[in-house]
C-alpha cells in the first residue's frame, strides 16, 4: 500500500500492461514463452460520469516504431482477447531520475514499456520476465 509520503516529488500513474501472443517473422520469437511474445501499455481516461464515457491511450511498441493511438471504444483491454494477460500497475516515478544511462541491445517492446513504467532493471529483456517482475513487486512500482 502506498502512503501520501511515498508520492512526495513523484508522478503517479496507472497503467494496464497487456501481454499477448504475436505471430511475426522475427527469429527470436521462437524462444519466447507462448502468450508472452509482445507487450503493450494501456491507460484509461474518463471524460464523463457514465461508465461508457471512457477512452484508452494505447502504446504499442515495436523495435522499429511505436504506435500510439487513442481508442474511443470503452471496452477494456482484457475483454478484447481472452488470451491477453493484463496487469494493472500503479507507478510512482521521480521526475528527475534517469531510467538507465545506456541500453545495450535492441530497443524492443519490453524496453519501451520499462521506460513508461520507470523500471531500471537492466536484465529484464523478455515480456515474461517483465510480467514476473511486476507480480513480484505486487503491481506497484516506485522509482
């Protein structure tokens, strides 16, 4: 549980981290755990009092580009596909803290989501490792 003192000089955010199966031609995906071959981040924004007054910011990162879009459908990400694994994550990040000084290797979907969440663990490289890390920290990440 977070206290008000934990939030001092930090930015709070709620994210839904979505792990899914991705069929693609990359050679390294054969070594990734099924159902954990890609990761996205979703964030909800309410614009009214009704349950349907909801839109989603979806960040879908790839090695070559990042697709950021607003989804006006109020359907939550866990209802799009029963194969998705969705973790509701709360983050507290310091504004001035550098995430990592440098990154070795490709800037994959995991690296993008780590940057969004403020995770500074160098050895997290696969979506399955990211999922275990978030669960280990009980869905609350303080950096």
